[in-house]
C-alpha cells in the first residue's frame, strides 16, 4: 500500500488501520455553531478515554502530529458520591489539520461502522469550512441535523453498507 503524504514515511500502515478501527469505536465527529455567530461553525474530532489510557491519547497525538490533549477531572462528581473516572481527551479543531491529515487518513483507511456515515457528513462540513465559503452556507445547519438523526438511527435501517458510504 502506498505511503500517504500527510504523515511521515515511518508511520506503519497497520497503525493507520488500527487508528481507524479505534476511531470507529471511540471517536466523535462534531459540527457545532460558533459562539456569538449566526453563520460560523466549528468542526471537531474527539477521542475521550479513561485516565489510565493516557498513553493511547499521547500516541495518537504524537503519531498524527496534530490535535491537543486535555485532562478532564470528575473530582466534583465524586465529592457528590457519583462514581466518575477522570479522562484524557484528544481533540482536533484546526481546519488545516483536519483537511490535510484527518480527511486523507480516513479516506484512505475508511471507517467500517455506522460512524462512517457521520464521517461523510462531517467531511462535507470540514471542506466547506476550509473553502472559507461557509459564511452564508445554509447546508451547514442541514448537516448538523443529519448528524443528530444518524446518532438515533440503527445503521441497517439507513440503507448503507460500508462499500457505498464514501
């Protein structure tokens, strides 16, 4: 399999396949309104793991050379008597990293679950945002609504198979 230009030549294609599978299970694609704006929006890819899996989050950030890592403490919840584990979160919001790293990776190593359809919608929004033509783009609100519907519909009811998503 050919090496992709977005990552250095020392990234193992098996790692890329592993990442795609991991993202299928643990990732979250988000399109959200930009605060204090009627037309702007944010694109985000997130993976959140328990505190003891920090090394995985660090490996993803190091390998892909993009995104930020955040620590999420649930100490306040434990004080209330709730059982809540602290977490680590890897998030990519930078549109150039999304377009130059994440999209080529996921196009080359496709998602296999229902999340593949989320990706198609999220990808469209990312490309609109990167084109800087999103100022008055009514399609964005429609894409956000589609993501919400997908999260509530079983994959087999949507009429999609892995081969016809992308």
